[in-house]
């Protein structure tokens, strides 16, 4: 699962940077997101996979990243 997410690493970093976040900080957010996903998988299993397609729920990832960034802004 994390391997699939890592394939879009640059996309995750660019998403955070689109909020105005500096490059190095964006990398930190993405690394923290991987940790959160790892713990989520340990606790809930692979609930981020769509049906039989083994497709990752990328919307969930976007929401995690957006919320992490907004929480830090507060």
C-alpha cells in the first residue's frame, strides 16, 4: 500500500506546495502523511483500497494532507 502511495510522492509534495508551503516543509508533511497512513493500516487494515481494483483512495490522502497543513496554520 505504501509502495503505491510512494509512486505519487512528487504529486503529494506539489499538492502541499500549492497551498504556499515551502519545498522542505512540504516534504516533511508528506513524510508525516506516510507515517499516519502506516498507523491507519495497522489499526484498520487496508481500508484505503477500492474494491477489486486494488486502487488507493487518493481523495483520502488529499484530505489528510490538507488537514495537516491547515491544522498547523492554526
